[in-house]
C-alpha cells in the first residue's frame, strides 16, 4: 500500500474544516498532518479531532511554516485574505494546494494562476461532483437554447455566508456565457430594483437568497416563450464538498504544477 497522503487543513475549526476533518479521519489513504486556523481562534492549542471525540495527535496552530513542513497538500476553506497567505507559504514549502475558498477578487485570481506555475493547484468554488456535472449540463443547454431564452441564475445559502452571488453561481454564469461566446463581466446583472426597463436578452441575471441553514441550492433557468428549462442542484450536507476536496487532493498526486478545477479532477473535459 502507498504511504497515506499528508494533508493539512486550513480553517480547520470552520464549518467546512469540521466536515473535512471527519472525511480525512475516515479515509485510509489520507493522514492529517497539520491543522491551521487564525491566531485568535479558541481551538488553537487543542487536538484537531477534539470536537469529534477523536485524538488525532495534531494540534490546531496558526504556525503555517510548522504545519506545512513535509506536508503533501494543503486544503483551504477560509477567507481570501487567509488563502493568499497560505498560497505564498505553499509555494515556499512546495506543498500542493486545494482552494475551496470563494470571494476572490480578479487580482487575487491572477495571483493564484501565477502561483500554480510553481505548485499543483485545484481551485474550484464548488467541489461537489453534482455541481461539476451541472456546469457541463449548463454549457450543453446554453448551446442548444442559444436564442430566445433568457438565462437567470438563482442561488440560496445559509445566513452566515458573507459573499454574494456565490462563487458557484458565478461559475455557472461563466459556463453559460462562454458557451454563448459572451463575457460574463459584460453581461451579468446582479439583482434588480425600481424601474429597470425591459430585460436585455443578452444579459445573464443573478438572484441571491440568504437564510437559515441552507447548505447550497443553485438553479440555472432558461426562460423562453412557452417553456422554461430549469437545471437545479441542491446540496444537503457539507460532506459533498469535503469529499470532492479529498478527491481533488488525490488527483494532484504526481503533479508538480498547473491550475486545475473539478472538471479536470472528474475528467469531464
Ligand atoms: P467558516 O466561517 O465556518 O470557516 C472559516 C474558517 O476560516 C474558520 O475556521 C476561520 O477561523 C478561518 N479563518 C477566517 N479568516 C482567517 C484568517 N484570516 N486566517 C486564518 N484562518 C481564517 O466558513 P465555511 O462555511 O467553512 O466556508 C469557508 C469558505 O469556503 C468560504 O469562502 C465558503 O464560501 C467556501 N466554501 C466553498 C465550498 C466549495 O465547494 N468550494 C463549499 C463550501 C464553502
């Protein structure tokens, strides 16, 4: 049997961090090597498995250099400013990176792209297998429904989510736009209010719902005359994202550099 992949989890005390820890502990091909969180997190100094009643032998730390020493891959579900710090550290230690964090600026995305020339990186705003398939379905649908259909993207998430529209909604928008030869930056409409005038057929509209504990719902609506096509994905547990991130980690074995997404991980290109 191969040596288990040595995984570091950043944001280990967060909602995704907890889901990731549970999945790593359950996977014999992986071993928890490090657990990172911010300096003011109350979990610092405690065992990373404490909340699950597990003794992992890994202490939650904010010392990035220590956590990354001899690691294989860092899985990051934190905030963009933290991801940027972890990205620089991964380059320094030549550790591969899985970036699940959302809400990056265009400049930050360029930094990720540049860094991937030195370290193998999977960067995806949604790591679920179902959403990855949905992106492909949206591209196929957009190619067929390329005239006379208005495209609207509706997403719902829990009340704690801090960015909108979701990274997944934007990715779905990009998928539809690129299939139609449009640039999402030019055609996106983020919400409507007041006297908006008639809908411009070249636009792609976004609507955001926030509330309760919704893990993540996304619908891409193609509204034509006399019919509507709706492609919907609903996540019911964060395990779907965590399992996707672990699959992405294994996909990077043997790769030294390059920027990949879940389409690559699932061989959907
Ligand atoms: P959360 O708030 O529950 O957890 C965030 C974690 O990051 C916490 O442990 C927090 O202490 C840590 N953190 C925040 N700022 C930090 C900093 N400056 N330095 C170090 N650590 C810091 O959030 P969550 O629901 O777990 O989501 C985290 C991110 O993952 C969000 O961007 C979310 O949109 C994204 N997400 C992506 C996917 C996907 O499939 N790609 C799925 C779910 C969530």
